[in-house]
């Protein structure tokens, strides 16, 4: 889905989550940074945090990632209070990343036609 959205011109992607503690700690940031790099978009990641019941607790770690994969803002994981991550979104920088590394020009649509424009 992220590839299709990028192909359609997306500059920003948003992913909400309720990752468990164990999977969130292992995969959440990794997946978000990867998604930002492979689509060359800013990624906004909202994340539930804290205990929901005796059997369910969410990892949290809401963040904003730039198109180079750098985490530019994140909410504290030391609280279960509502929080907000804020970052400057620089579309000139996004254009520069896409211009200097035009990964979407190298797609093999002859092999993967689902990525054709």
C-alpha cells in the first residue's frame, strides 16, 4: 500500500499502531524507518501506549521519520500521558532526496507490473 500511495504522489504517510511491548520493541522503529526510506516520504507514526487490560499493553513510541530514515521527532516512552511529536516538514529536502536518489525511476515494472504508473 505504501508503494502505491507513493506512486500516486504521496509525500507523507501516517501509520497508527497498537504494537505489543515485545513486537514494538523489536520492530516498530525499524519498520517505520524502512518505510520512509523505501518510499522517500515523511512517515508519521501514532502509537497507543500503556496497559489496556490485564493481558494487553501497547508499546507506544510515536515518532516522525524523514525520507532519509532519520527520526526527527518522537514522544517520550517514559509516560503513559498523551503526548505530541512535532517536527518541521521540509518538502524541499524531500524533493532533494528524490532527485539525488531517484529510486522510483529504477522500478522493474516489466517484472512487477503492479508498480507501473
